[in-house]
């Protein structure tokens, strides 16, 4: 499943930033940029009828890149393009769905995965009590994420892409200045205000440097922001879609 689409430049792009216990009101703050072909069919953020999940749906592979359950659980995934899919590989988007619809805790679920069947990924699962990640390929089955700001893209774990440090800086700055509520977090990682109007993404360096991807066929198709409230014990989740020019084209919001 292409949670983050093929750019034709030898790289896949998506961006995921997670703040763990960096706010007294919101123990989990999540901001995600989904980059994909604009023609790839997908449903926007919504409550699923057949499962207790709020998420978008990749209609080609029938999974999701980012999903939430009403009990505070979430799952998120970005692709690692340097580890291609085996023949007849299952959708990586099902990894998020399986966790959200089962009762296993995150570390047990991650340890139980048979990852060799899949193409490469970063998979992040958890709730306000703890967040874990698993990277495939990696000899480590899972690792807990400490309190703080964590950023994932489609880079290997030891990579130092400029967009990773930029996203971490923007997230930290937003903690001091961003108003409360998920819609206020939609623009936190958006780097377009600092770019010239003709600064479109054309090279691999551009894709590794920019947070918001601009392109006529492929680019940032949606931004999602989600906050788990300590007081109300509920998710506030918003999603904003974009067209190839980067113009907003749809807004969704789910609370549960």
C-alpha cells in the first residue's frame, strides 16, 4: 500500500511529528503530512462504519496511513522506499488497522509482527500511557519512544534530512504559540510561507528539504492534526485536503 506515493525521483515522501507528554493538556499531539499521487483514490478522515476507527482510507489497497480509536489508541505509518516490497506483499496499511481493532498492547503487537512479508516501514503505535515504534528492516522488534518530539519521514532511522530537523523546530515553536485545538495545528509544519511562489519540488534534494510537497501530479494531498485531551479523554482530529496547487479543498473533523 502506498501511504506515501512514488515521486519518480527515487524517494517516497510523508511526514509525521508526534509530541509525547509535551503539553499538560494534551499528552499526545500528532501532525501528519500525507504525500501521494493526486489521482490515487482515497476517502477523507471519517468514522468507519465497520470498525471503531477514525481515519482516511486508501481505496486502492484498503488500509490507512494514520488512524485513531475512541479508547485513545492510534497508529501511524510511513514507508521506507529503500526496502522494496516482496512479491505479493500485503498492504502495510493493514498494520495500523489490525492494531486499532485488536486488544493487544502496542509492544506485544509490534513484537508479534512477521515483517519479512512487507516492504519497509516505520510503524508507530500507542496511546497516552506509552508510544512504541518498529522499523522494518531492523533487528530490533520494537522500541519505546520517550517523552518529547519525534519526527518520522521516509528516511532511515539514522538519516539527517533537513525536513526532519525543521519539522521538530516548528513543532517545538508551536507548543509555545499555537492556540489550543486541532485545527490550529494544521499549519504548524507547513513551510510554504517561507518559500518563493515558484519554489516547486523538482529534485530529490527538494523532497528531503521541504515539508509541504508541491507538484502537478504528486504532492501533499492532506494534512491531519490530532490531539488527545487529558481532561475529556477524547480525540480532536482534523484533516485538510489540498489540490495540486496547494489550495485547500476539503475539511474534516472528528471528535471521540
